[in-house]
C-alpha cells in the first residue's frame, strides 16, 4: 500500500501542539520533551477487520485506566495517536516505523495479532521505545525477542492452551482430540500449549487440521472431523470469525457428540454474535464472567457506564496496560526520559486487575490464574480456577536473555 493510503487511514485523535511538533522535528534532546511536553502514546491496534472489536475494547479501557490514575503521574497531558494496523503483518514494519521515527512516540501500545506484533517487536527492541503488548500472545515477545522495554499485560498463547490441555488430561473419557485452528503463530502456539497439557495425561491427538488466517471456510474441515469422530475438538479461531465458526460447527451436526473446546478466545466477546451456537462450550482463559470480586464488579460497572458495553478480556488487558504504564510513570514522576525508573516501576508492579492480582515474570509476561469457563446463556461462566499462577512455556522462557 502507498504511504498516502496508509496516512489517510490513520486517525489522529489530537494533533501535535505546534511547539512540541517543532521541538520533535528539530531533534531536541529527549530530556527537553520529557520534562514539560505531553506524553505521546501510539495506539497501534486493529480498528478494521476480524479483530477490530478487540482494538476498540483495548483502546476504551486503556484510556479509562489512564484517566482514572492521572493524578499518579502529575496529571501530565497525554496525546494519543491511533493507527489501524488492519491485523496485516505485511504492513507492520511501515506502521510501527511511522509511530517511532516520524511521530516519535514515548510509548507504543500494540497489538492484537501475533504476526503484526512480531514486526513491531523488531523495531521497538532495536529503538528501545517503551512497548506494552495488550493482547498478542506470540512466544517471541517474552522469549527470544524479550527486552527491558517490552512488556505484555495479556497472556502467551501457550498459557490458555496449556490450561485447557491440563483440564482435558484429567478427563478419562477424552482420549482422542482433534485440533482445528488458524495456522499462524497464535494458532500454532495455542495448539502446542494444549498438547503440552493434554498428552501427559495419556491422551492422543487424532489429527491436526489447519486453515490460513483469516479464512472462514470451515465446512470441509468439519466434514473431516465428522468422519474421524474424536472425543473433542480443540480450536484457536477468534474475532468475528469465531462466531461464524461456532455456528458452522452446530450446522455440521457434530456439536452434540463432539464437544468443541478451546482457549477462551473462541467464545470471548462473541456470545451475542454466536446466538445459541456457543451454549455449553468450555474454554480456559485468564478471565471469566462471574468472578464476583469487588475489583471486577467495580471495573465492570464503570466500563458499562462509560461505554454502554459489557467488558471482556480484551478490555481487561487494555485496562491493565494502562495500570502498568501508570506504575512506570509514577516511579519516574511523570518523566518519560527516566527510563531506568520507569522500567523498574513496571517490573515490580503488582497489578490489581479485574481478573485478579498478577505480577510479571522475569521475561515480562503475566504470571496468572487460568479459569475454566462454560458458556451458559450470555456468559462465559466461571467454573473455578483450572491452574493457579501459571507462568509461560519453560522452553520459551529459556530463550529470553533480557540483558540490561
Ligand atoms: C494473537 O494473534 O496472538 C491473538 C489474536 C486474537 C486473540 C488471541 C490471540 O483472540
């Protein structure tokens, strides 16, 4: 795509104040901007395509957390620059370069799609710009490409997969499971997590079925599932496509005999769109409906009042990205150039999240409780903790050499 076409897609919420623009353009030392200027935050998220619903949830709640906690960083003014990444990995490098090199943002929040996040990481790792990932679960972010300035407030794809695998390993009636997923980093890592949890219990994977992201031609694969007759199907399919998948699954006539299971992304935020097709689906995720904690109830009420929408896990992850950044800014007294203080503040933060309190691992990934959920009506109902304080895949953590 031409540069111009991309620029027209950018939605700049507020334009640069003339003085700050001139300062940045003249290349003044960062310290000058750090002390007086606004804090510039680039939101690189999907605002179109199958994951656009997530981009909106994350943006809403991130801004809500920043607003609620403005006093903790001296009420410094914030300028948000919003960029639609279209969940397109081919455009990731150009898009992140615009935010880092041209707009000179202090912090980047992004993104949802693991393939796009991979492109972002290469630039943020090299440039050292503060980067908080509010969704994408790719292993590299907190594995081989980990860095002091890169943080994640969501999950690794492996975590929810492993949780569901561990649940199934304890069910003697589920011996043969077929996986059916999008073939890209998120799907592959989710399936690996499932197998790591499930196979130790003596189960087997009947077949791995794949389709490319963001394809939605599920029918031929579901016909294959019907002929294999496994005990369950584990799927990483998400976003608007997830609702179609659940409907196709029911239409294929297999849902009564072959339960569909997955990481919570399969059903999260999609129960209205799926109609009754999601009923009874079990998933594992780091969030659920009906946690009924004081913190979660308060968050849900505020979110619903502000946005006239029910929050989902994506809203929680965006909110926590705000809380994590606030912890960094508070430690640096609002001065984004105090990088060491900011990083220390974030590393040591205990996030009082609606999902339950969590901390970061040494690789900067949340260590968190994973909930078993079951769709009942319009809820991903909490069925209890599947695994407490789950860290990331040990084989991935071993690849993280953080350095200074
Ligand atoms: C990812 O690409 O890492 C991803 C995307 C959507 C989800 C979860 C993970 O719902």
